[in-house]
C-alpha cells in the first residue's frame, strides 16, 4: 500500500516515472513530485502499477525559540488562510501551515530585524468560503491585540475575497490607533514565483517605519519583486485571477509604496496618522440578506423579484446607471415588467443602490431618461463606489443602524474613502 510522501515508481504503458507521491483528492490522477521540483499528473487509467521504493520518513521539525528584541515594535499576525504561511513538505507530500512565531520567523527570517512577532490563529480556510460571520471574528481579534498594546497588526487573508474583507474591516473598525494591514499571496510560498515573502515583509516594514493608522492592504505593485503598494480599504479590487499585481485602486490612488530592498516608504495620498490616545470603536454587525444584481440584455422580472424579502440590493447597472426598463420598440417587450418589478421590490422595503458595472467612473442618473425613471421609484445613486464596496457598506449599515433614512443618508456619504466628490481623471487604466 502506498501513501502520500512515499517514494514510488509508476509504470504506464510506455514509460516509467519515479518521484514522491503527492496527495490528490481533486482529480482522477496519480500526482508525483519529481526530483526537478515539478509536479507530474498521470491519469489513473494509464497507470499499470505503482510500486513503493521507500516509505515516507516522519520527521519532527524543531525551530529556534525566538527572543524578543528591545527597541523593536511588536506586530501581531492574525491568520485566516494558510497560503501566505504554508509550504509543501516534499518528504511527506503534505502542506504544512506555520502559525507559531518561531515557525514564521524560520520561513521569513527577515522579520526578525523588523519587529517582534506575535501570532494568532483565527481560522484556516480559502477566502472564497468567507461569510459575514467571519468579519466579527477578525474584528474581535483586532480589538484584543489593540488592547494588548501591539504596534500594528497583519491579517493573512486569501486573495479571492480580499477586497470584500478589506472594505468590511474598514467600515467595522473606526478610530484605529494603529495600522491593520491585510496581506495575501497570489502564489503559495513553496513556489519560486511566490509573492508571499515580499508582501509580508513590506507590510511589516510599513508598520514599523510609518506613522499610518487605519485599515489597508499590502500587495505587489508589479509582476516583479520590486515594490508593494498599500491599498485603501474603500476602493481596492482584484483585477486579475493570477498575476502578482492583481490588485488595483479604482477611482483613487494607493496610500503608499514600499520598496523593501531600498528600505523606503513613499506616501502617495493623504492618510490618518497614529494616535495612541484614540479609542477603537467596533461596529461589526452585517445584515445577512443583501445581494448584488447585474443588469444585462434580456433581464427577466422574475430575477429581480427573487430578491423580495432582502433588506438591500446593489445593482450593477449599465453605463451611467441605466438598465433594461424601457420599451422604445416592439422587440423591447418585457422591459416595462422589469421596471414594475423594481418598484415592487422597493415598495416592499428593500433598499436598492445603483453602481456602474464599468468598474472605473461613476453613475450619473440624471443624464438619460431610463436612469431618471429608476431614480423616481427610489433607487439610490451609488456615486463612484465599487459594487463590492457598496454591497459591504449596505450590509454593514443595515447591521448597525435601524433608521432607514439615516442608512440612506450614510450610503451616499463618504465614510472610508469609498466615494469621491468628483471624478478623478488620472486613475484610469491598469498600467
């Protein structure tokens, strides 16, 4: 019987392969870690035999105990996902996740010269599984570390819903006296092309060397290992599924650039400075029944009415905030029913906010008649908010405030940099 971590010989109809057997529950293949370091997948229906050459050897890693250094700031690292602090053990074929300070410092030894590290486990998960229930867990962990007197906090987080959590913590944590920096990795730390090390070190260096306070993200600026950007909580979006420079600021500018090799922090926009006397206010309620509806050709009223009973809905409208709600010719039949469905939804008590699906730019709902019709039934203009940010903001407002008029007023008020008073002309494009 073979087990992950065993050195095996796999015989197929035309070739023989040898390597370390890797765990694989996702595909119908035998996966080997070759001596070259690359993985090889072999379809099981092509495998004639698998022979164990040598069984895996269990080994216990030991790490040098870390002693706090005088004069260095203290940074708490909170873990919600394992990519940034995990690696493949090529002898066992398994993935091990490092949470203890001495283990983290063994993986990222440069941290020892930046700060004294604390480490706390919140949860271990892929970020696509994130739910609103996780936001209060993160907020409570932050509160405890602030009360303990740390100088800054890093939250290790998956990249898929990184922007959502960035916005959620930005709204939920008010008057932070210290920085709280979300850090992710597009590529796991066992890969030579991993971005985990630079992102983590840049975040720690930024905390140690700057006077910034508040919530921000820290990710690669380019595909190269040169600089990282500190990203604002109100308008940051994942723009690419795999590139290391996937995260961009929409309708705004980054907070700062960190060049870790040159030991430089360059601020690029205004920010709130630290103040130890500032008292953290945590409002971590999030209404569960909030959704996002995208407008597109041939939208059906039944799709709109599927949100009946929801407390709030964010619409991704076309262009300046339009949608299929008019019948200028006979082939548009059905669009009036969409308008009626939206009115019925709003009349039932659902708060509906309009954002644009163009990503960059803002809605201007007084320009075209379809948008003016939507305004007339109570749809709220989302200005230049990202739909993801508007979704989180609406859920947060509904979870912490009961007065409907106050919620509507705060929706269109810039609270965390999510709304610009006027359109920014020099931020368009992905570089």
